[in-house]
C-alpha cells in the first residue's frame, strides 16, 4: 500500500508543479484511460467464458485469483506473506 500512496503523492506534486508553470499534463485524456480499462476487462471475458463453457462454476474467489491479479498487478502483501505493504 505504501508504494501506491507514494505514487499518488508523487503524481500530486508533479500536478502542482505543472499547474504553477502553466503546463498541460502529457497524461492521456480520460477517454483513453477508460478505453484501457475496457481492454483489461475485456481480456478477462475469455477465461471466464471458457470456464463457463467447460461447466465449471465462476465464484468470487476464482475472479479474485484469476482476474484481479491481472487487472491490478501484484497487490501489496499478496502471495508473499508481506503485510508491511
């Protein structure tokens, strides 16, 4: 979690500096970010559909293990016993 907070803090500092210098951010517009989210979610449809077609149930635990790992990357404290974040 600390990594995410540091990243957010760094982004806020850069945003303030850009604003003070009257510079536009090179970040993509929100519509592009929504498109990227759609791509990530769409990639998860095929494994879930395959699971359903094979007759296996799709539970919340399956979605957490198979999909969340891909969508959000390796989350702090998961699968390595690290709880410090």
